[in-house]
C-alpha cells in the first residue's frame, strides 16, 4: 500500500550487515508493524533509544538467538518511521532465521536502498544526502570518505539551497516587475538585475568547480596507455601501479589484450589501462587487441600516448601528429616522451603541438611530474579544503542551470524581455532543485535508490 505522497505503508525488513560470517549481524525493520513484530519476537517493546538485551524467539517460542534490540520511535528515526534493529550473532543461518520470522510476522523484504528512500520521502534527508550514504559505503579512499561525510552532514545541500534561494529571489523581482508594469522598472536600466545575474553566475561556477572535484573523488578517472609496440607502455603501467602488472620484454607486441589496474593518485580512484600497441598486423590475435585498444581509448577520460624517443629525432613532431590522427576524435591526450634514460633530450628544442612531457618509465624519471600533470589535466586540486562528494548527475544539473542562467542574461541584454528571463530562471531553479530532490521524477528516484545496497 502506498500513500498519496508516494510513501509505502508496508513494513520492510532486511539484513543490514554484509553477507557471510561475523561477530554481529543486524536485521533492520521499519514501518507501522514494527511494534507488533517487536512484541512477538522480544516479548515486549524495548525502551526507546536504549540498547536492550533480549531473547529473539520464533512463533513456537523457540529461541533463535540472544542479542541486543534497539527501538527508535517515529518520527525520531533514520526513516522517520518506527524502526527496530535486532543485533544478533552474525552467522548466515541465524540471520536467515531471524529475517524469516520477521517476514512471517508481516514485514516484507526491503528493496535495495528502500530505507534511505523512506528517509528521503519522510524529509529526514534530501536526495544528495541520501546519495552520500551510498557514496560513503562505497568510498575507496580517505578523501572520498571524508567528502561523503561532509555531503551527508549537509554541506553540499547548503550550497545548493543557497543557490536556489538566490534564483528564487531574482525570479520574484523579475516576475513582480512583469506583473506590475505600472512600477515602470526598465530591465535594461536597472543595474540590480544585471548585477544579480553576474553574481549568481559566479557563485554557480564556483559550486560547479567544487562539484567537479567531488565527482572525480567519487567516480575516478579512466586512463588509457596507448602507442606503438615497445614504446614503454607496460613499463609505465608498472611504474604508475608500483608493481609488475604488465609483462615487459624487448619483444614488440607483448601486450595483446587489455590489462586493468585500479589504484589511487593522491586519493583519486584511477583505472589504469594498458593496451596492445597500435600498428598494422596480419596476426588475428593482435588485430583483435588493437580493436580493443581503440574501444578503450574512445571511452577514456584521458589517453597517455607513449612515444619512444630513441626512434624519432627531427621527425618527432610529425610522428606524434600521425599517432594522434589515428586516435578517436575528441579524446584528451597527454603525450609521454619515454626512454629519456637512453637519449639526451631537450624538450624545448623539439616543441610539440600537444600537451607533453619527458619521462623514463624504466628509471622513474619524470613520473612524479606526470602524476602532477594528470591531476592538473582532470582539474583536481589536492589542496582544496572542505570538498564534498558529488555525482555526475549533480554536475550535469548545475551545468544545465548555468546554461539557463546565461541564456536568460543574453535574452535580457538583447531584447530587454523580462518574460524570457523569467522563463529561463524557472528552468534554472528546476535544474538546481533536481540535486536535492525538491524537483525530480519517480523514474530518477528509482534509478538512484536501486543502486544502494540492501538494508540501507
């Protein structure tokens, strides 16, 4: 059963701890039947917000386990409903028996993310805070975890609400002037509108930049090593990963398949991909390897194009241009001039038309500079304080809001039409509101919460 505001009235239950054996396992229950289930399983309703030692029994009075019960009375709970947590011993059989009894008493198994979804629908969290829960669980670095905590505590939401308030105030001013023309406000003459638009644009760009940092922390970057056979891609892969991930020999074409390595670059999750050397071949296996390499390159956030300095002298610039012309269009490329340990290099003497630097994948010379260049290329600032976690959808929503704001400013400057500005401000507000869930669709909510783990 679902209420008019979209909140299910079913009582839901799930195991809230990972599958497998453990010292403690938790079954979580939320909904209207929570008190009934508590009385049946525990023999009483526990004292609110106190850890209560209790026997957990089934319908025949048989003891399932002994553990701790925690009861949170609505609306002072995570979901805003009555919530009961049963902390038992964490064996799979005990957990299954306990959950089965709870379901027999009237609960149903929760969908992935349904506890967090109810917290959102009951105004206990906004949408970006709910997403931060999943991001905290999935964090793969300290920086990502700290940023997720800041988002969960509402720092990102506060920035978004602040932007929204400014858009709303500007909309009120503009629409009041439209509705009350006797006030004779001339938009082209009134500097308040232009100043507010400029200030709002600056603030929006600042939040976009911070959200971009947060998205990098959460989602990481995909980095593909490409180039001719024997250019040193596998050696660079091993140098960046800190271990012998790829086979390195003097034989050209050693790597024929895609080799993946996951690592962190100052907290940035990095998927490093070594690929087959790009060249024409009669070998079917190598041909397939090159096809896979090109697919990875096309989907990469950035390509490191590795070039062997020992094979190119005066024609280096032309050779690099030829290699880049073979790559899929539009992929960001950093040219890595490798094997500096074997030749005397004067980078200034051989300028390239592309972002480049000189390294030795064998000795490690220039690798630290390459790491710094990568962080700069993706726009990540390790010195940034107070960062928050963000998702690609947040960045997309903010960019759409900026597009509408700039379109409204252009309409005002070119036509002086307050109606067109007001319309663009409305869409700007809607785009921003998608982040916190004030303006969103059921389809979007379904996609977001279905990615959560069960029991959260």
